[in-house]
């Protein structure tokens, strides 16, 4: 009767330019849409934010009330402070998927979620092994959480209905604010933002909500969005 409502939160980079109160307000605003799933695709902290134990749990606190709908993966920066990120998610009851699957019932049907850990090398073998170890479940929508969208090219055709990524911050510099769909990553090997297709596979790259290092976003605003997934007729 209605689409599956998904909130994706990625690259908040909690720290000086993304304080606890601001991130909490962003999350509260997103949760006001009553999503069926909240999927967190990594890079929770900046280097500066690692010196404030407990701050991430405070910032993500609104997720506690719907923790059974929330699933997360590590991004590359999360491997710099894995216990802080793992502890915050565990405190709130959010399930962290490290090369694992989760199966969840939603109001619009069952969903199989695969969470890929971040790896810097061997992406092809890593992803293909993960997908092979957790085959598609009949009658389930199949989502893949993959922090770096560069790995999408290695997802075999038809093995995931939708891949959700972040990592690029939308390129951080571009002309989107002027209504032109161009960023500095447009001619690079990285998918910058938005929806991409490869065979029957689909990829959505979220622009992220924060910054890493200095607050540099020129013409590429951060993103707060609710995705509505509609099955093909």
C-alpha cells in the first residue's frame, strides 16, 4: 500500500564542525518521518571528535527508541576508533554489521540487509565473498550497506537490489546549489552523489551530513533525506 521508507545517515563526522546538539537535531528531524529502517553507513567521527568519549552515543540518542529498525556499518575513519563507535552503537541497541546479514520484518515486507566492512584493498574479493556467504533470501528485498561506493562496480549483477553508500561527501565542491548536477568528482572513478545503475543493480550515494577536517562545502550542501523504495511492477 505504500513505499518502504528508509533514512540513511552517513558521514556525520562528529566533531568541532558537527557538534552533538546539531547532529541530534538532524536525527530527530529525520525520525519525524517515521522511517521503516534507519541505515547508518559509516564515518561517525572526526579525529578531533575521538577525544570526547560518550559524545557519539549522546548525538545518536534519538535512535534508542527505534533501535530494532537501525543497522550500521563501519566507514574508513571508524577503524581509527572502533571501540568508541562500537560502544556508542551498542549502548543504543543499534546493530553493527561487520560483514554480516540481518533479516528484518517491516510493514511492507521482509528485508535482508548485508553490511560490508570497509576495506582498503581487495574490494572485489571481499564483496563477492560476503555476497556468496549470504545468498539472496526468497521474497526479501536485499539491501547492501557499503561505505565506499567505489566497490559497487564489483557487486555481481542481480545480487543486491539497492546498495547504499556515502564516503564521497558529494564531492564537497560543485554547482548543485545553482541547480547544475556537477561536482569535482563527476569525471573521477568515484560515484559522487545520487542514484546510479549498473546492469540491474542500483546504487544510492548519500552526500553526507558533516565534514572531515575543515567545513568545506562549496555548492554541494549536506543531505538529509528520506528514501522511498517502490518495487517494480
